C-alpha cells in the first residue's frame, strides 16, 4: 500500500514519536503547502564570490546609504577601521578618520542615514559621519556623547545606551541631538537637545522609529512619543518584564519587529508582543547556539522571499565562527534551518556595473550571476555575505543540498487490515519538482525509548522515482536528501506492508 505523507512544519522541539512536524528541515525555505497544515519547501541558494578583497578583521556591521543623486554607497566597519566598497575596483578602501578606531570586543557598528550623510556608532569611539555627496573620510560628529543604538526620528538623531564624560556609562539612557542639527548635542530648551533615563527596563538594545520610537531593552519595550516643548518626549512602558536580549537579533519588517527575548523568539507590533518560536524551535536554538558568541549573530530579511535569516555560532562552531542559520517565514509563521552561507550576512544594495568592469572575472564562467540579475543594477536590495577577511559574496550560487527528516512514525497505523504494529517499508518516493537527485535513508527501532538504527542511503530510481529498500520495524523515520537543481519539495510516498509480530 502506498501512503502519501505531505511534509509538515519543522518542529525540533517536539518529541520524536508523535511529532506533528519534521525533526529536520535544513537548507530550504518554508512556504505555504498545498493544504492547511502542510508546508512546501523551496531551494536555498548558496553564496557565490562577488569580490575577492580584504578587511583588516571581521566585519562588525554594514553601513549603506545614498547620496543626493540616489547613488548607492556601501561601507563596512571593523575593530580598527571604516571602509567603503569601491564598485569600480571591487575592493574595500579605507575611509577611516585619522588614527582609526578602537572598537572593543562584542561591540558593533550601527548606522542611520541622515540627509545625504551616514552617521555611525560603535560605542567605543565618538559618533562618526560621512557626507556621501563629497565622498570624504569619516569624521567625528560630536565628542560629547557616545551610544550603542541609534535611530533618526522627526529631525532628531537619537542614541540609546550611552556614555559621556560626566555620567559615564548609562545603559538605560536615551539622548537626542538638536532638532534638525545632528552636530549639536548641547542640552538646550531652544534646540530641544536633551536626554531621558528609563527606569527598571535593563539595558537598551535597539531603537526602531516609525510614528513613534520603540525602545527595545533587555527587560522591557518602551514607547517614546514626541510631545514638543517643554517635555519633548514622553516614554511609556508597553511591555514589562520581557525584551530583546541579543541586540543583533532585532530586525523590523513592515512595522513588525522580530527578536530574541532570552527565553525564545518574539514579534512585536502595534504595542503587543507574541511568541513565534514557542513549542517550535526555541528549545532547539537554546541548546544549539553558543551563548558565548551571541555577539556574532547577524540578521537579514530576504529581498525575494518573505523570510528572516538569523546566522549564529553553534556549539559545534570553530572558534565562534558562525556556522548555522535559522530561517523564519513571517507570512506563514514556519521555520527551517540552514548551514551558514557566510559567517556574516548583511542587508546591502547593488552598485551599478559597466561591461568593462566584468573583465575582473577573467572568464564568463567565473561571473557569479546571470546578466539579468539585480546585482548588476544600482540601488537594488540584496544580501551580502562577508567573510572575516573581507571577501564579499552574493546569494546567487548553486542550490544547497537539503535534508528532511520525518518524525518517528508507526507506519502500520496507516495500513489497511494491519494485524500488528509492525510494518515493512519497501520503497520511498520523494515528491519534488525540477532536476534534483534524491537519496533516502531509513531509521528504525522496535521500542519507543531506543535509538534509531540507520540503514545505508539509497538513491531513487530515475524511471520510477522510488528508492527501493526493505526495512521492518515498529517505528520508522525517513531521511530525504536532495541535491542539484531541485525545487518545491512537498511530500513523500511510502510503499509499505504490514508484517507479523513477535
């Protein structure tokens, strides 16, 4: 008898037996399935080398903006320097101020665009700015105050988690510049430059600006509302006792902010917070991720698919180099995982190319994407991977090999006229589209608390699509691996028969 098994959601936190989902869904993108409760998995592209270039150390942030003519500029910050990516030379060029920088361990470069300038902060040094219309090096914006988090709101530059020479470190302080003058940070009722200390919220870990400013803290989320003089901003705690504990996990898409909150993953929108990983992947992440290297986490939203990708260092990572990713579909609420395509993934934009510039690749075989790809046009949102030595990658490489693993199932329960709780799987057909090739491996056991015995992988027959095997047990788990140019994996077809008991 052939049993159709539509692929469900990925649920690594559930028990292996009776799991309503998959134990594994790696190197794939989850999207809505053909019927409610099912998931179709799309291919995930690997990284392709875009530029062989160098940074002096690992990238700690990507800064991007446009000048007054809408030309795109891309910068990267490291411990000691700020660099601009030169699209003509395909390399990083230093744009540091004289003397460079002294970014301390576990800090990052965060930035905003203000008019035609980029304003950047690493907390360790003075706020920096560069005017993209003039193309000069970065310079000090002010020496009065430093901050970890930064945003722009209604003409104010606002920083959070501050340090100044009078009060020292103030992790729960908000401070803002004069109205319409980011160079002026002297307190003044006339200019409206001022500060406010938040109470009982922990440290500020992120600032998100829309009609108000949302202040993400380790133990709270605060609404910052502009009310004008003399009080300027009114701050109200909207979420108490829970906040964002990994600053680099925070990302906002279409008015919704996604982040890690210490005990799991959450979404915040309209003043309300909701869990997105509870009972799904929260325990998996907590057990898999190395908390000593949370500061190496990066997050991006894919410009082509409705997904967020968090890249982090697992406990198996070498020296804390990020090696794993979580993928979240924010439209369906489904998850998957992947091997890290690059140690750091950043939101970037394309810079315009000319035909002459393609000579840098030597041969057409080395060009990382087709000529109609958006990476050759200017100002198009895309994802960059950057290695710790500065090489730049785009996500336009070959399709990654995907792996799916089912729950531990009692196949006999789905067979007609089954006399016992044992079954023999005779063949498995993965259902997918396009030109990939699949192999199937069966794990089996006789009692619930035993470990699985895994047989050897079997390739599918090109004429029938089945992988032929014979495996008799009470509990079976099916592992499917698909490589090559595959597309839209949706189900498994399992040919099984009932067998006698013992």
